[in-house]
């Protein structure tokens, strides 16, 4: 898959406010400090399309981006370490669940984890939730450039075991610095949406 255009469309907090076009959608989920914005920017080869913040938890809405004028990428609020008021953080759960369970256009979900760390309890819970509802999903392990090459296989094995991934599940090492894994992610998006 080749990305010719990538644009921000809108932010939404409810299904009613989501874009009305029937384009297929792919969601990005993960902890607040896992590098979802950097991942997305590298994916579309744009430095600042998704804003990168020094403060985890800045994504507080469903953020819609359109690729090639026919696929939506939906950046979900991060979970975990977000330094936001408790009232706002609590509202994310129902908003994300409403989106994931009620959006017919959703074709697949990328669970973004940091390769340097073991997946959190929230990562495990999210993975179980996605499996329970039968969504297509792939795990992307970011920051693979921050680990010595000889240790990458071991880290992927740990992630796979902790998330109880099956042989057919997709686990992609990814680097926002070098672009490692980009083509594989684009191939998965293409499989889900075409």
C-alpha cells in the first residue's frame, strides 16, 4: 500500500460525531506514553500530522485522519499514565468502548506497545477485550531502535507470551526513527481495508 495523501479530519467524543462517510477504519490503541503519534507520523511520512506531546495523555478524543481519501485511521485516547483530571480519564473508557463496539466501519485495531517494556495489565486487558469481540488486530512493538539488535527477538518473545499471542497473530517490531516495520504495517492495513 502506498500513501499518497494523509490529512487530519476531525476529533470526536461520540459515535454521532464521527465522520459519516463509509470509509473503512483502522484504530490505534495503546498506553499514553507508548509513541502512537510518532508511529503514525512515520507511517504516513509526515513529521507533525499527529501532534507529539511531552505530556502523556494529550489525546483525549477520537482523532480521525484520512489516508488516500478512502481509509480512516482513528487515534484513540491513550490509557495508563495520562496526567489528566480523573473525571476526563474515566470518560475515556465508555467513549472508547462505544466506538469499538458500535462502529461498523472498524476493520482492525493496532495495539501499540513499547518494545523496551513488558506489556502492562491494561495492554493485556485490551488484548483480551479485542479478542473477545472478535476484532482483527495486530500488535506493534515500537522503539525497536532503542534495543540492541541481538535482544529484539527476546523482547518480541516476552511480548508474545505476556499477551498470549497465537502463532497466527501479528506482532510487528517498529521504529519511528528508521522506519523498520512500516511496510509490514501498511500491508496489514491494506489486507484489512481492501
